[in-house]
């Protein structure tokens, strides 16, 4: 194997595509890419270098944010604002952000690379965007909107979109002109000799009552069950507490699911990912017919996952997934010819 997995985790991925890049002349492409790289670097300046990985996709970039999901949102807004300030003929981009499982690997050139459903969905969400538009997946929206009530107002629900693999995605648009005002850190309190002593005998607005209210909210949050989102052959489990996510994973394990990325805290949410027990990729068969690969399986999701594995290694889907005589079937061309 040329690739060695270093780590599997849930993280935010932003996919950016320069519109009509391939239609420009070589000189224009070089100028556009240089300008794009400078604007992207500027947008990433607030993010610690250890917290992101940038992949050059030729006509854009994919950025995996390994830490705070707010970094992905703020970077996306910054890139959009910077490009919008350029002359209209200079450049236009489409952007998509997703939160999902990825694998960090060393590629054949000894460079860090990212693979997995997290980046695949980010690219597909981006493909639904209009020039100048920033879209987000449901999983990303669900997490970021819980970090602050102000963040939730930045998104508008666009409904469901279907990609070329007949996979549905719930997408949200980030409002144009949106500003991400991150909450400042609470200043340290200074002790004043003249500060009044609180009256602890009163139950209203007292520190004891406030502590009790916070404890009650925390216990309620802990009791809330984790949410489960489908991501193709994988599931993303999100909860307000680690215990809730552990409980959900235990139940999924009884149904045959296997953990892909272990429980980690993302913002104020706890996240993990596991295989989807309803998707049995091993049940798929791949028949060889020259350069063609015929994939058959019991479910659309299983065939879709197998197709994506083949596409990752250079194959091209030439016949969409269809149900024939009770069996889901797709055809890929390993010679790299497009339809």
C-alpha cells in the first residue's frame, strides 16, 4: 500500500472550486490560482497551522479543519468576501462545507492527505452551489448552529439536493454578507475590597440558585439522546454529552456497526462515526469485463460505496446505479473514459 493511515476522525471540510477555471487560458489560470492562493492563505491566518490541512485540487482546494468547526465557517465567509471584492471578471468560486469522517494518510509523495466520506460530501455540497455561494451540509449546520444562537441565523434551509450517485443531501446556504463574530473570552475578574457581599439567604438570583439552574440544564443535556445522521456507508453520531454518544454507539454495535472514529469533542458537541449496519459493502460483487467493472449488491448504499472506492482509484461511473431484477447494479470504466 502506498498510503498509510495515521488517524481517522470527524472534522470539518471546506471544498472550494474556481468557476470556469478550465475554460481560461494558461496565463489566466496561473494568475487566478496565484490570487486564489493568496486570498485563501489570508483567510486561514487566524487558524493555528496544526489545525488544518490544505489539499490543492488544481481548480481550487479542499481544507480539512481538525479543530474548532467555527474555523471552517469563518474561513469560508472570509474567502467569499475577499473574492466578492475583486473585479467581477477576475474570479468566482463555489464553496461547500461538511462535517464528517475522514482518514489522514501519508500519500505516495510522503505528503499528508485526507480521504473518506467527509471530503466526498463536501465536494458534492459544493457542486450544488451557485457562483459566489457558500453551502453547508446538515451535519455541519447541526453542530455550528448549536454553538451560538447567532450562528443559527446565518443559515437558510434550501431543502434536499440529489447528486449524480442518486444520494440525497440536505443543504443550507450561508447568508450573503454574513459576519462571524466569535465571542470574546470572558475577562478575568479582579477582586475589589469594596465589592458587596452577596446575600445568600435569598434564593432568587443568588449564586446558589444560579449554580442549581446550571446543574439542572447540564443534567437535562446529558439525558438527551444522541442524534444519528446517515453518511452513505457511515453514520455520524452527535450528542450533547459523551455518555449519550457512547450509549448510541453501544446500541448501533448490537446491530453490527463498527466504530470508525472514536468519540471526540467538536465545539460543545461530542461526535463519533461508525459503519452503517444497513450497508453491507462486503456483499457487493465486482465482475471484470475488460476495462469495465460491473458492481452488483443487495442495496443502493452498498453499491454506491463500492463505486466510490473504484472512482477514488481512477475509475469512471458510466452507468448510474439501477435496480434490475431485485439487484442494484452499476458499471464503471477503469480506462478513465468519461461519459
